[in-house]
């Protein structure tokens, strides 16, 4: 299937997003790195009554890990990453973002695990856990933002059939992954923290509860906060697709059949657009037939030909009529 560019002129919103949207998405990526470094530091350090962690060493490790992947992000976006807006770019964005946070988690884990006794081994595991939980949600949100950028910048139509992927399947997969991440994070906090600290006789029951609740609070804030963010980004994408479909149907209602409905996704909205484009083609054919009949037959006959059922037309119709034959004497001689 070969895409064809439409002649639709970009709206003010399209132009604004094309000029400002990409830069905003770039700034958002680095803002996520900054926020992620802060979350990783707070969670890895833990409750004040828990682990005796050297804050300056931990801060240095977190800074080095996230600065490294931020630099890698800059290199990818400016030299290695294809900037052409298409759906392959959306998938690449998800895996690249997730891979960068995986790299940050592994880098920080290795440094912290090999650190001297001033940084306990448990801190390395906590750093890796929160980085991966945070990185997963950031990768999903970055992919959705890139998808929305593709919606604004792409101007393609498709007249042939396309393979449609269910959008609800993606949402179900995200919900399942979120539940799984939540369960694993809670299990880690219950097992790795409580069972490792329960042997420390210097910590009483109240302190252990405080450590556990602190870690659960940080994980809960990250999961709930970014779940809401992902839901918002997903809703924005669906709203744009729905608005595009409605505008196209309004143009068809007005009789404007000059352009197709752009297919900008591979979900149920693409299926609706595909069927709408088929309807536009049928309406165009009917308009051509109407234009031809207008030049050949009378308007009432044309209406009957277009409106009546085909089987009725084949059968014909019976009428009681009177026919007058008239002639003029010597008309041929006059002519």
C-alpha cells in the first residue's frame, strides 16, 4: 500500500505543534531525567531511621548514571534517531527510552554494589528497582507523546486496506503491566527491606514500619502519578483522532468529497477512516453518474434511475397512455 499526500492545508494548531511541539517533547524528556534522578536518590537513600547511607556518594552515583543516559539521549536524538514522524518512530521511542533507563539502572547498580561499606548493598537493589519502575512509565508516556506528534505532522491518506491493531489491547496490556509492576515493587519492599532489616537488633518495630511505609509511599506516588499522566496522554491522542474523524464527516455532510479522511493510526479509528474513505469513493462514483445523466435524460427520469430499485427498473412499468400521430401535408416539399 502506497501512501498519498493530501492537499489539506495545516491548521494553526498543526503549524504550532510542528514548530513548537518537537522542542517541547525534547525538553520533557530531559525534565523526566531530572525528576527521575531525584526520585531515585530519595528512594535509594530510604527512611532516615533505616540505612546509614552516605548521601554525597549516593548523590554522585545517581548524578553520573542519569547524566550518562541524558547525554546518550542527546546523541540519539541529534545524530542517530530518524526524525521522520511515522509509527515506526513511536515503537523506537518506547524501546529507546526504556533501554536508556535500563542502562541508568544497571550503571548505578554496578557502582553502588561495588561501593565500600558506607553504601549498603540493598541501596543498589533499590536504585535499580525505582529506576526501572520510573523508566517504564516514562517510556510509555514518551511513546504516546511521539505518537501525538505524528498525528499533527503526518498528512497521508490510504485508499487500500490496512492491518488494524486493537487500541484496547494496548490499554489492557498497559494495565496488566502496571499491576505486575506494583505487585513486584510491593514484594521487593516486603522481602528485601523488612527481611534484611529485621536482623538489625538496633531497629525496633516502629522503625521497621516507618522504613517499609516510606518505600511503599514513594513507589505508590510514582505508579499512581505516572499512570494518571499516561492516561492523560492516551486520552489526548484519542481526542485528536476523534476530532479528525468528526471534522471529516462534517465535510462529507456538506458535500465536500475532494479529499480522503487521513489514516494516522492503526487502531479502530483507522478502521473507521478506512470505511469512510470507501464511502467517499462510492459517493464520488454516484456523483459522476449523476453528472452524466443530467446531460442525457430529463430530471424526473434521472431521479427514477438513481432512486428506484434495480429489480424494479428491469421489470419496467405499465401506463395507460394516449398517443397522437400528426403529419403535415407536403411537409417534405416545404423542407
